[in-house]
C-alpha cells in the first residue's frame, strides 16, 4: 500500500484538478470512512464532468490509475496539461461559461 509519495500526490493533484473542473467538492455527503472505502477498496473515482475534453479526461484517468506505480510523474502530467490547455480554446470557453460572475462574489 502506497500511503505517501509521488503516486499519492498525483492522485491528490487529480482530485484538486477535478474540483476546479467540476466546481464542486468530491464525494460530497459521504463520511470519511465511506470515502476511504470507495477510493481504496472499491476503486471509485469522482465522475468526470461531461464538459471536460478528452485531453483533461485522460490526465484525470491516468492520475487516478488503480495501480499507483502506473500513475504518471508530475513532469509527464505537466506536459499533458500544457498540450491540453494550449490546443483547447473551446475547453476554456466551456469552463468560463460555468464560472460564477464576479459581480456575485
């Protein structure tokens, strides 16, 4: 069991990325013990929003790989993120439309 290290950090990074993309908290309404079971034993991951393009979907899926040894390094992920964001103005437009207006902040 890998509790700490780059693979665990990669998993956590993907959860934060998911929060930014979904604009909500993962596993909302679940107890900590339920979250731990769902992630570690049942290998469940948050559902990727349909608005997420294939490049970012791949980043999340790789970072959440069931086998921690198969998760990419941060060097690999950073290149994938740059490519996904560089070539995806439609992706940026989709997420901007989901953001709350600054007047409501």
